[in-house]
């Protein structure tokens, strides 16, 4: 079950010092360090599920260890998504797409804030502001090797989905708060800490083979196959009603009354009627090819879904 | 038709190929008998609808056999691409609902995630011969060559079944349509997606009324989605919809135009001792069906089927456990996503029995009167002449009896999500991935 645990080393937010299991939060920064122990962050895209087109996409559901959390967790903060069925989470993410303009403008705002924080003039390394004992002590000069702590404004909403990305969106700023710490950019990369590049530039398109494209390939193959046969003729307008033979896997039938496999009489569709059928191109005819999905559809108990 | 006493089921037919390599487009996604039971429609992931018709010989035979032959096949929906949201729209047929018969043609509604279509399925067994202006091939005759007049006559021809789309109801749903239900007035129908329910008139395709909208203003507050909806079988103003949180709401369209406020809320209070992390997920209702008499309804959640009396909303009147042995396996089922499977359930014609599916190609039939239930398997091994289905048992204890199968040996990739019961006879249609099994009562 916990095969897919990926530990994320993240800085705890400043207010979380001393917090053990109490997850009441006073700010919007997520408690990644606490969740870390028991969460498994799946790949953003679960290829098998997306390709299979299963609507119950569990792109973002993090698995929580049951014993760790009490119901009070869910009520303490409206920002943390309490565990809901995957469809709800999916909808929340998809909704993000509708407010692209809003996010673009917000992103610009945050980008400018980033730039400001990155400019050195705004930095103050006055230690007296941080230490509340011995104010008379002269400010100790920081060694160059000391890691710099730079606090940027919360970058919860700094990402916006790229409009050029096709396929399902896999992160949305409004909901995936658990990911916001990954946008905590440290302007001076510290040798002791991992820096997290924003993942905005990654396009998930490459990660996900689109089932749509697979299906299209199938259709093209079907059309190429049927050039020589009557299915293609079906689409040409002639006066004579051509009879087209349509066989479907369901036409194969095994009946208990007659023990020989029975093929139902082939369905014949006259050409003029076939034209009026919607989507007459690529309609099932002349046998079926198995589409190479390269997708495993098994989901036995011991298999990991990801 | 037997109402009391236990029904013995035997194999009648199986449709579809027996290849182990299943083309995804062939996976059956819905099964529905029409009102007379004469026709059986199936929809698949490839957007096709296959309609079977009762074999007239088998009906007359003694003992009566439940056999169906292919009647019509057509491509109902095609895959589409939503350019605005960069999302694919699957062509998978989510639901098929028949209209009641008004004329020799049959009408059915089929829907994918976004578009509903009304199909007319009609027979043609006569053709017109002897046109004056057209020749046999349909080409116009040269008027000067016509010297005599003839009266066109009807000539019999080989039976042809035509399916033509009569109405296309599109662009009304932002989210994925999960249910459609025809009203008892046979003029309107509802379509439900994750957050909204729309009311349509069968004649009007460019407008629909929104009658339920549970979308919160702030999507962050979204906690539940609509999972199924159905009109009452005889009261045209009432419908129910179920949610992912395990609630069923009965709404009356007479009370207000927007039925956001329910008339009745059916929810079983949760047992606080059995609350677990997965409680909410397994309480999500995947299907809700009114009984034929309109007094009860059944709801299917992950582990059980509950029978509700419409007059009592505090708790269900009956609860049948489908596969309670999975309760300890919820963690693994969550990992492999099986916990999100949407099983359907179905009444029989007299409302005395309920059928639903499970894993390992098992399906369960519950008799409400005798309180007995049986687990049967739809497998190719039993596809022999009128084999009586042997009840299967899943062993949970340490010691397993001879015939039992262990919980860990169950094949979770072979699941029966869709079943249908003939409205008048004891014939059931069970969809197992790409195969359609038809079982009948042993007579």
C-alpha cells in the first residue's frame, strides 16, 4: 500500500515550530512536514487511469493513514481539503480552468512580488529584529556559509495553467494547497536544502498518452482497412442502395438452445439510411482490430494503481 | 412468473467474443430492457448501441426460453474534443433509457458525458416499387420516355432495421452526465451531471430547465456531487437524486421551479463506532432506482443495497450486504481504485427481488420476501446448455470449504457493474466487461 511514498523535504512554515500532531493552522501554509510521514503523493498523472478514461481520476487524492487523523482535523481549516471522493476533487481542479484570466492577472502580481523579493536591496539582515533578548549585542556578522533565510510572501497562487497544455489539467492553484510549498523558491540556493523549482513550466502533455489520439489512430486504421470494401462505398452517394454488412462483436452469440455458436444474421443497412446515421464514418464494420493501448487494465489486489 | 420459492437460474446466452484480449471499445457500459422486455439495449465504451430482440421462437417454445438476437447496431456517439477546456469527451454511453411505445417505432435516449440523443429505431419491410418519374436505381427518368402511368405498389422486402437520430440535446451540461430518466408523462426527461439536473422536453433541443443546482459559489466548498437521479415511475412531479455523501433527496417540482431544497432527505445515520477513513467513500451512492409500484426505492452504495420506503426517510427498511467481506480490504481497494466502482442495481418486475453486481464476475440476487440471497457467477465455463448456475460462496474464515473462493483470490478486474431484469419474466441480462450474459429461470 505505501509503495508510492515520496518523501518531500520541505521547510516547515514559520508558525509550525513545536507542533506535533495538532494540525490547526493559523496561516495558509500547508503542514507538509507532518503529512510527510504518512502521505503518498502519487504521480500527478496516473497514466493507466487517464488513458482508460476512467472518470474517477484520482490525480490528487493523497492517501492518509487512517489512524493519524481525527475528524477534528477536517473542521479546523477550510483550506485543507478534507478527504472527499475523487470526483469532487476532480471538479475543483477543473473549475480552475474557468478562471484562467483571473489567475493570469494574479500570477503577474505575484511575479512582480517575487521579483521584488529577489532584489537584494529589499533584504534586511538586521538580526536585532529577530532576537528579543540582548538587544544591546551588536549585530553579529553572518558568515557567508550560513544559509540565508528569505521569506517571500506566500506563493499559494503563483501558478497558472498554461493555455497551451492539452489534456487534463493536473494542478490548480486554488485547490492543491498541498503543493504550494513546492513553489517556495529560495533565491539563493542553499547547499543544505533542496531548492524547489516551480513546476509550472513542465507540461504534462508528454506524460500522458492521450486516449483520444489512440482512438483516432484506430479510426484511421479502420478507414484505411475498409478502402477496398463496401464500408467505404457506403459514404459515396450513388443511387442504388448498397447493402452494407455490419458485424459487431455482440453478433457473436453462444446459445444454450443450439450449442453451435450462433452468429446473428448480419445487420444490413442500406446506403441512404447509413448516410443519415450520425457518425457514419468509422462505424463498426468488417471485424475489429484490437487497439494497442499498452495499458494494463488489471487491478488485482496486489497491483499498485500508479 | 414465480414470486415465491427460490428461483433457479440457468444459462441462456452469452453475447460477445470470448477473446481474452478485450478491446476497450467493446466494454459494455449500460444495459437496459425496454418496457415490454421485447428489446434489450446495450451501450459500450466505443459509443455504440446494440439492441437485441427476443427471439419469437424461443418465446413460444415450451419451456419458454429467454433468447435474444441482434436487432440493430448503430454508432450513437463519437468522441469529441472540448477546445475550450482542452478536455476529451468520451463517447462511452453512460445511460440508455427507453421511451414507452406509442407507434410501431421504438425510441430510446442514449447519453455520453455531454450529449443526449433521441434515437428512433424502426423497421422497414416494404418498399415502394413502380415510381413513374424515377427508375429502379433512383435516377430520374427522361420525361419524354414515359408513355404510360403506373400506380406504385408496396412490395415486401427483407426486414431492415433503421436507427436514426431524431433529437440531439447538447451543450447543456458543464460536467459529466451520469443519469437520464424519462418522466412518466413521456414528454419530458431529466439529465443529471455532477452538480446540476436539467429538465428537458423531448421536442425541444435548444433549451432545458435547470431544476437542481448544487454548485457552491466558491468551489472550495464543494463537498458532494450528484451521482444518480430518477423520476418517479407514476408521479410526474417527483424525482430523486443521490449524492456522493450517501444521501438521497426526493424533490417535488410543484413546490418551486428550482428544486434545490428537497422535500425529503433519505439518509441513514452513521454508526459512530464503525466510522473509518473510508466511511464517506463507501457511503457514496452509485445508483438509485424506484420500485415499479413507486412505493420504494433501492440505493446501491459500495458494500450494500438498501431498500427505502418513500414514506420513511429516517432509515432504510431493508439492507442487503453485497460483499461485506471487502470491508476489511478497503485499503487495498482504495489503492487499486476499485473502491470508486459504480455498481448499479435493479428491481424485478414484481419488486420482490433485487439484483446487483460484484467482483470476480459475481452477481447477487436478493429475494425480499424470503430474505434469501444467492451469489452467482457469469463465466464462460458455465456457458453450456442450460447449465443451472451453482451458487458461489466467498470464504472469509481461516478454514475454507471446498467450493468456496477466498477473498484474495477474487479477480477485481472482472466486475459486474450493469445488470438488468426483464420487466415481466425472470430473465436477467448481466454485463461482464465485453460479454453480455443472459440467464433465465429454470422452467
